[in-house]
C-alpha cells in the first residue's frame, strides 16, 4: 500500500489534527489534542516520503531542500484548509511536518482574550507583541486581532510573514500580505519598504534579528501600529530579549524607546483541555506610566507585581490565568503546574485549594 498526500490531508482535516508528521521508519503520525498518534498502516519508506514531498513542494523549494537541507512554505488544500509545511533532510531521507492553519478567523472573546484588548486595537501607533513558544497559538491570536481591525477600522494593513498563514480578505481595510522569500527578501527590508506604502497597521511575523527589531520599533515610533512575535514566555522577558539584541552602547536608548512605544505584551501558552482540544492561557501586560518607568530604569523584574495590580486594565499574570482555568474545570491541575512561570508557588496554591498533583508530589 502506498500513501497519497490528498488522502492524508483529508484525514488531518477530518480529525481536526493540528499537525501531520511524515518520517521514514514510522507510519504517518497525526498530532491530535497535543498527542502524537500514528495512523494504522505500514511504515513510510524513503521512496514514500520523497513521493509525498514532491506532491506538494514547489520547484524552487525542492531546490532549497537540496541546497540547504530544508525549506518552509505555505499552501492551500483546496478550500478546506491551509498548511504551513516544513520539509527537511534526516539521515539522507526526506521528512515533512505539516501544520494545519484553520480557515476560519476567531473573534477575540472565543480565543479567551478580555474585551479590554479591543480598546488597544484602536491605538494609532505603538508596538503590540504576542509571544510564546512555537505552537502556542501566536499566529491565531495575531490573525484574530488583525481581523478585528479589518472589520472595525478603516486603513491599510500590511502583513509580512514567512510563510503567509491566514489569508485576510479586504473588509473595511485594504490588506496587503507579503511573503518573505517570494515577495520580499527579508523581514527588515519589508518593514522599510512598507513605510513607503502608506500603512496604518504592520504585522511582522517574527522579530528574529537586530535589524528587524530596530525597523519595527522605528515604525511604531513614527506613527504605525506594529504587531510582532517573539519566542519569549513572559512580558518581562520579552522586554529583556529586545534590549539584549542591541549592543551595550544602544541599550539605554532602546529602553527609553520601548518604555513609550510598547502598548501591550501578550505571552501565551497552549494547554490541553480536560474535554479534548486545547485552550490558551495568557499573561497580559498593558503599558502604564509605572511599567514604562520600570522598562526605562532597567527594573523589568518588577513588572509581574505591576501586572498583578493591573486587573482593571485587562492585565493578568500567566499563573493567575492558569489557576482560573483549573478552577473553571477546563484544565487539569498538573497542566497548570507544568505551564506555570513559578511552579513552586503554583504547587502551593493548587494543593491549598484541594487539587491533587500526580507526577510532582
């Protein structure tokens, strides 16, 4: 029996799987509700993964795999779903990982964000950061916020992505989506060019190097609402990561710029729900005069206590949100413990509330 890519993609969509893994030596595997599940069938052979790779990979990307040992691209499976594909070489064979990108855009409440966030999306300028580990749902959160702006404000939205994930139709806004590699050579270059394209909102898929971070901050300062992502797991660490990207001589200037240009940082983590599926837990920091001065004075370690007292502005720490998900019977206590920023404190709180922890007691 040989596997057909169309059948595998149908299965991913039917099963509402988040990822499809194709590697030599094991059957195709689906990631279902966070767990890897092999499908019933023979192990993939080198010829199978090569055939499956060739079925969906554009010619220029096949070239990249041969040269660099890997490539990433996005593609549409008819009108059923979009996929972000990573092709790689492993022990001389081809392997593929396909991440399903849902077609529908979610409203902010359905992904668990407070209504206070909506007010921030009307800001004319500043930096709005969504952070978290790979696969924590950052793209979904950003797409939902861009969609909210697209439905409620007029203007020009430019997204710069690698690859383009969610497709945005023109609604109240004109939306220009640019893919790094095919439409423009780099993130930094795309931001510089974007400034000549009369944008109101710029989404930068990933703030991955100094040049991109610098371009994003300066765009936020010159009157644009800029969205970006980083792989950090708290608001305070996000500020530190940005400052650390700069040479010592510039750190003070960058702190001053960030203290006024950051609007909000959302750090998120995806948790397994008790009933199946997944739910995001958020830390939300909204910039205030007090937080601005902590950033400027290099006292980011004090940011969490400001977040704890900022509930009226929509702020919440990740651990407070995790605890509320446990209390609402949405996630297991163990899951909250594993995802928490201060596990020892979380453990005390959970045990104090009468919850049992399995692996960690």
